[in-house]
């Protein structure tokens, strides 16, 4: 009896599935829409209009709802050119629960820091999920900005991982 079926799939041929999703965030400041982080543009300059921006305050989050469940191999996050520390110590979460806006899902990684204008890759080792969140909690006053978030993985159907070349 098979419990799961796996087909080998080269990570280099995986597509950025974030482009297929819908983004939301805890609040909005100016033109820093949640969807800016999944527009396919890594431009780290705020004035280019491709970065998210929440209001100043505590407990911020950004969430991506993918069209289906994926086995997520890695996530790339591009930081803003200035105020780079705003993303420091945020958590990258992946899962299927929509409870608490997806912020109760398992952690892939802690984003300790990303250099200004830099892109960092977080290995999520095939975590299964339809939601990808960046959560910045326990900061008394903060702002969350993301200039691009890319998600790479393969579709999962009915609990089976399907990875076709």
C-alpha cells in the first residue's frame, strides 16, 4: 500500500507560485499594498511602488493565499533599500490554517535580517501549505515592509505530492 507518491523534480525548474496568489496584510500605509510583494518586481526602492508598507504600530503580518496546497522548497524575500531593519526578527510561516490570519501556522524560519536592497533565500524543506505568512509580533512599535516575496514549490493534490518535470 502506498502512503505517498513522489516524483523527482529539479528545484531549478520550479516556478514562482506567489504570482498566482492573493496577498493581504494587517494594515496599510500610503500606497504600500500587500499585492506589491507579489508583482514580480524586486525593486527595493519605495518610490518605485513595488514594496508593501503597514502602519506604524505593534503586531504586523503579511499573508499570501496560494490557489492550492504546495510543497514549498524555498522562499525568497527582497528587502527595502532603506529602513532595512524593519523586517528583522519576523517569522516566515507556512501551513493551511486560516486561524489568526494564518499566523498560527508552523515556522519555516526566523528572518533575523536581510541587508538593504538584498534578497535572502529561506529553505522550507518541502513544508506543505496554502498560506505563506511573514509575522512581526512582539515589537511595541514597528512597520513591516516587503519589496518582493517569491515562493517556489510543487502542487499537492489530495494529500499526495505531485512533482512532474
